C-alpha cells in the first residue's frame, strides 16, 4: 500500500545512503594526518554506496562544517561520526557547533550526530593486539600494562578510561593494568610508571590509547624514555597506537549505521501521534460492519459516547445497541449526524458515503478516519495494546498488517520483560 502523501519507503536510494562525515581531531604530525586519510579510505571500502568525507576540529583541513555543508546541499542529510575514543569537549561542544554552522547554510537539512567510538569489543581487541605485539617474548603474567589516555576535565570521560583498565586486566591475563593520563587528569604517565616500579614491576608495556600518532603519542614516548633513563632496573616497551586498522573502520561503520537509523527515526511520519482522551465525548461511527465492530469496543473502553449510523448492524454491535451501550441511528448517513462529534469513523462499504462523511467532518474541524482510503482521512487508527497501564500504538504509514505484526512483537517482548522482572 502506498500513497503520494506518505513518506518514502526506507528502501528508496536517498534514504538508504545518507553521506558520512568522519569528524576527527586533526594533528600537526604528518603521519597522523596520513593515518586519518587511510582510515577514511578503509571506511569507503566498507561503504561503497556512501559518500564518505573527513572533517577536523582543528589543525587539519577541512573543518567539519566545510566538509558537511556541501553534503547537506546535495543530499539534504548526513551522518556525523566523531572519530574520538572518549566523549570530551570536542564531542560535546565543538562537533555540535560545527554541525550547527553547516546547518545554518541548509536549514532544512537533517544531521544525525552519533555517539563517540567508546570502547566496543572490536577496539578493545585492537588495543590488546598492540599491547601483545609490544610485549613480544614477555609472558603476559609477568607484564604490567599502563594504558595512557588523553585526560579530560570531565570526570565521566576519565572514568570511562579507568573502566577499560578492568576490562583489559580481565581479558589479557597481565600482572597489573593501570591508568595514566597524558594531559589534564592524574596520574600522569611518569607518576604511573613510578608507582608501578615502586610496586615491583620490572616489565611494563606502555599503551598509548590514541587513534593515530600525533603529539600525544610523541609525549608518551618521550616521557617513557626519560623514565627508562632514570630507572635502568625497569624494562619498558611502548606499544603502537590503535591506527587505521580494520577494527576501527568497522566501529565507524557501526556508528554510521546507528546514525542512519536515527535519521530515519527523526524523519517522522505524516501522522502526529497523540493519545485522545475521549471519556464522555461523542464519537460517531458511520457504518455498522466489521471495521466498526472492531473499533467501537475500544472507543467504549476509553469512555467515549458512541453513536453508530447504519441501516444494519453487525450482530455484535446490535447487542451493544440493545444493551444501551451505544446509540444507533438506523438509517443512512446525514451530515447533521456529526453535530457535536469530537471524532468520526467513516467505515461504510460505500466510498461515496465515506467521502461525504470525511467532507462533513472536515467542515466541522473534526478528525475523521476513512477506513477505505488512508490518504483521504484526517486520522489513522493504530494497532494498539495496553498492558499494566502501558499503551503502545503502532502506525506503519498505512500498512495495517505491518503495524499489527509489530504491535504483536512488542506485546511478546513486553511479556518476556515482565516475566524476567517477576522472575517467573
Ligand atoms: C491497524 C488497524 C487498526 C484497527 O483497525 O483497529 C488498521 N487496520 C487494521 C486491519 C485491517 N485493515 C485492512 C484489513 C483487511 C485487509 C488485510 O488483511 O490487509 C485489515 C484486517 C482486518 O480487517 O482483519 C484493510 C485496509 N485498511 C485500510 C485500508 C484503506 C487504505 O489503506 O487506503 C484498507 C483496504 C480496504 C479496502 O480494500 O478497501 C486503512 C487503514 N487501516 C488502518 C488501521 C489505518 C492505517 C494504520 C497503519 O498505519 O497501520 C488506515 C490507513 C486508516 C484506518 O482505517 O484507521 C487494524 C489491525 C489492528 C489489529 O489487528 O489490532
Ligand atoms: N481500515 C480497515 O481496517 C479496513 C478493513 C477492512 C475493510 N476496510 C474498508 O472499509 C469498508 C468497510 O468495511 P467493513 O468490513 O466494515 O464493511 P461491511 O460490509 O462489513 O459493513 C459496511 C457497513 O456500512 C453500512 N452502510 C452502507 N452504506 C451506508 C450509508 N450510506 N450510511 C451508513 N451506513 C452505511 C452497511 O449497512 C454496513 O453496516 C470496506 O468497504 C473496505 O473498503 C477497511
């Protein structure tokens, strides 16, 4: 089922492949800039149908807004993935500001700014490979690891780094794993090295937990060299940075896919979902057949005062009429039936009558569902369920089988979740 006023299906090419901006930090170090380019090339290989560009917060051209603006002009939307391990000021402030600057040039364009990279399993595996490559012939159980992060003024970001210490310790079988920060936060790398040596460590791998080589990596090497010169009794090896590896490219692609979903979710629907409180309000259902037979009991459950207009009624509706639970006008529809109505269902088997009902409702500024023509009404009926006071309503842009299926899946999920909670 498809209608001209409905949003495009997700399989339309424009929806499937919004362009991607990989938002990196930028560096003064040529090898670091080259690694960023290599990473972009790897992501392009993984996403052959997507235009992939890089933009940088500082030090490397182009800026994020300069990379993003032409993509928004062309495609009207884009995904921005921060090429950053932690969520510091760049992710929280600089990238949103750059996005806002690009959007100022294309006010109607949609941008999905995804999560930062974090430390998913794939990246952690790459970190372990770097540590183990540096460790070489040393047994893991004899090796201490110091994981060097950038350091940030935001405590949560530093805490994320410390969390990795535990994960690496559990996964790697090392003697000890400790955290250090190259800037802002403590312990500094010299402090962490001194502490490890004082605690008896004789073999230490220093892991610069940075994406690419750059100043932070250079400082890590310098500070380690100074420590080694002063402590000949301790052997220290410095591991390589994460680098433009497949694992990193795959995490970027994963973030991109999350961004595409976000764009689709934000694109919205031509229906604005709302919960109608109909208690004590008059609702007119025109037609006494199968469709209204399904819908009228739900309207009654919501407390609506329902009047059905139809020459004949489905037996279930007739029972309700006999019991005085609904009003019944035993005839064909008249426009005046809608006087005083808050909500209207046009569900006869005669399209002309349904059109007349919809027009009369429109003239009264009353919302009206047209059961035979999704595109001609002013409201749609979702597939619904209410369990323990939680209601779900699913619309599928006029595809009721899809909304019913998803509703049923949500109910099943809800059942599983509640049985987990109750332990039954
Ligand atoms: C979800 C549900 C809610 C409910 O009704 O409570 C609902 N339809 C349901 C069932 C159902 N609908 C149809 C069949 C028979 C055929 C089949 O099996 O496919 C069955 C099955 C049956 O009757 O058993 C056919 C049909 N439906 C519409 C058209 C006209 C058109 O598309 O233009 C035609 C073709 C008519 C023709 O051929 O002339 C239109 C609409 N139906 C909607 C809702 C709205 C879209 C909501 C959304 O975005 O999903 C919308 C646009 C307007 C509206 O009516 O509100 C409910 C499942 C609830 C549940 O299971 O609890
Ligand atoms: N939206 C949906 O979920 C859905 C599902 C199935 C069918 N449909 C569509 O909705 C229409 C109605 O479906 P149904 O299964 O309820 O039909 P049905 O044949 O069971 O019932 C039609 C009803 O309309 C009444 N009617 C006919 N002319 C009328 C008039 N001028 N004034 C008042 N009442 C009048 C009849 O007396 C009967 O009660 C179908 O023709 C079909 O196009 C919609």
